[in-house]
C-alpha cells in the first residue's frame, strides 16, 4: 500500500460549495475534509479529490 498523501489544491475552495446548503466550505488539513458549518457536515478528501456526496459526508457534533 502506498502511504503518500496527495495534497488538496486550496484553489478549489473558490469553486466548491456545500451540495446541501450551497454555502462556502472551509478546509481542515489535519482531517483532510471540507467542512460545511451551515450543514454541520464534513466532506472527505480522498487522494486529493473532494468527495462532494452528502451520503459520504461525516456529521459534525
């Protein structure tokens, strides 16, 4: 298995919005997630690619 972490291009944040609320996202580099505070969801980033599916998002506490 390859343990190389692919970096997320932060310029993508300008183009991406939460699919549920259509609001801006913030980037959590430690967890490799895009966070929607409005929806209380965190979308995973896998291999440098954001997975913008509501069913794949983690619910925030």
